[in-house]
């Protein structure tokens, strides 16, 4: 497969962290490599990134590990430089890394708030600060920022820091799409819905079943569903698409709570 042949891609949060489901970064990195891209696997957990590397290389793909704390600007610059130095350019950026943030606004812990904003939002802006010029020098490309349906509508849990950061990702993506379109750079966001990934591995079975039932399709999403959407947005198939927020959510955002009531109470 060669939808991304000749392209260099960065995927943040690309490590394989758990046997309980596949994360979106891990899945995206694997599919990018299968489609011919050279992939820089960015993670703060080297062992997790190396597990993804082993998987990619076993399939004949090309990838390289880069350890980074994307909450700080120095590593955001260095990871972009690493992609260019190791692979000769930059064409695709998948800003995937994210951490949870809990509580209502009356329960905000300032330290937690700042950490969630740094990792989930500021990191994307700072990586793009350095990725945009590198991508422009490579003739343009595609930036994909991972948001969430919780950044569009209130979710099942009290998670104001997380939701606010993910809403900011959408605003960032739209602004960048306008600002950098003439440089040949497309910027889109993916808003995942209720996926079963390592991030939700602590949820009980009843909650997981309710999340599955809340979507009109009534089926469970995985990291691979987001990854295939990312492949499309990274490829030339989406060459005329920018500034879009693509829900990957089994139709959850198309429904109202009452429209799904009978599925939730059966």
C-alpha cells in the first residue's frame, strides 16, 4: 500500500502502552508506515515507542523513536528537527498525545489544569510552531490534531480541563487552516467518540456498554478507526479538505439523548 509513499510523518503519543486495546497514536503510526510513510514515533515512554517500532519494522516499515515531553517548547522544536534530520523533510503531523483531566469548574485544581492544557493544547500549538515552516519547505502537507466529542458537547463525565483543552484544539485547527493554506498546508481535527482504548481501561463493564449503546451504530470504536481517518486526512485523497472537524464517533454527535433512550434502557 502506498497512499503515503515518500512522505515523512510525525505521530505524538505513538507508543504501545497496553495489551488492553490499541491507542490511537500506536494505531496511526502503524497504518502510516503500512501506507509507505517514514514515521517519527514521539513519546515520553521510550519502551512503549520501541514496541511500536518493533511492530512497524517487522512489517517492513520505516520508523524511528524520539523521546519527548511535549509540554515543553524545547522538545517540541527538537522533535520536528529530528524528523527533518532523519528523514529529509516533513509532510504529515499527527498531534495525538493527550491526558485526562477531571472535575467540574468548581473542583479545578490549578496544577492539574495547567498540566492538561500544556499537554493537550499548548503542545499542539508549539509543535506546529516548528512543523509549519518545515512542512512548507517540504512543499506543504497535512496536520491532523486530535480533539474529542467532549470538546464539542458535554460528555458523560465531569472533565472540564480535558473538554476545554479539546475545544481549544478545534479552534486552533480552524485558525491554522486559514493562516497556512497558501503555504500548501492543510489542517484538520479528528473528534473521537467513545473508543475502547487503554485510556478507558479502568472503566467498569457497565459503563463501557453504555458508551457503546449511546452511538447510533451501537458498535464499539477502537484506535484503528481513528487511525484510518488519519490516513485519509494525511493522504492526497483529502487534498481539498482543510479546516474540518471530523467526528469518528458512531454517529453520537448526530443524536440527542432522547433519540437514543430506548437503546440505553433495553
